[in-house]
C-alpha cells in the first residue's frame, strides 16, 4: 500500500502565520493609502463652538476653509488653529477631528475691557488687538502707553479705579507718560497728573480732601498736579491759562 507524504505540522503552522502577517501588512498598506486620499475620506463637516458677541463667524469659516486640505487623517490641525487665532476677536482656539468626516473648532472670544489709543482694544487678559472697527466701544475707558506696557497699565487703571471709587465721577482715560507717571482723566474732564514715584498714601489722602474740604470746588477744577514733593497744585477752569490759574496746597 502506497504511503501519503505530509508536511510536518510545525511547517504548516509557520506558513499560516506568514500568510496572516502578510494579510495584515497588506491591509495596513491599503488603509494608509485610503487615509491619505482626500477623495476617499474627505472632511465634509466643520463645526464651530463658542459664545460669540463680536466675532464674524462667516469670516472665521472662510479662514478655516482656506487651510482645509487633505483627508480626515492628514488634515493639518495646527494650521486650522493658527487660521482661527489669526482673527483679532479670537483669544484662543482648539481643534480636533470628529470621526468619520468632521472637525470641531472650539473658539474663545476676546472680551474687550478698554480702548487702547485710537485704533485698538484691550482684552480682559491685557492683550492688545485691532478689530476692523471700534464703533460701539466709545463707552470703554481709553488707555495709552508705550508698547509692552499693556499689563502694567491695565493693572494701574484697576488700582486707580478702586482708589477713586468714592468720588462722584469715573475714570475715562489713563495715559502712561513717556518720562514715567500717569495722566488720569475723569468723565467730568478733570485731569490728574501723578508722578512716577508718588507716595502710595498720596492718592487716598487726596480722595479724602476731594470728598471733604475741597468738595465744593470739584466742578471748577481743571486739573490736579501731584508731581510735587511738598503738596499739589490745582488748576481752575474759570481762570484761563495765566500764571495765577492754579493754586498750591
């Protein structure tokens, strides 16, 4: 009787494992090819989330569309984030993929707290930015100072606002002067000139005077100059600009 030759079981098992590994590699190659093909896995949906009061969402969608290239897998997330954050009203943006064909863009809008000079705004994180228009922001206080002084000037405005809160008028503008010191303007047009190294107790003492002995004269005051070592000067609205238009205290 003829015998049938058979391959050892170990050899068959090895061939089966090799075949399985080859199929896995082939599958991975096909998958990678599909993922890299924009026509195979295109991005069809871009969802934007956030609370918006000033941001033009049409402009935002246009910026995102300009860098929306590649497939779902090869999409440049960093480019999308940078495109969103290039808009002046965007404080920060986060981007992630949404399977199988979407992108989620979460946007944090800047909150304006002050005007900066004549053509910019300041956010609540003391970031200066320039929107297309400043219409509608005239009620915000106006800050002005050298580049890089935004954080310090915003902090100074907050401190001044707290010190002068007991007075019957509010701060309309704060300017950091080139040689140091500040010019504070109130909404009744009274100006206050403060030296670079003023006494920390000087301002509270001034507030007490303005609420007490000097209160009847508040509406006549044009400016108060605190840049003296031994007191301060008051300029009067009704005395013009002559040498006797101010008094020393």
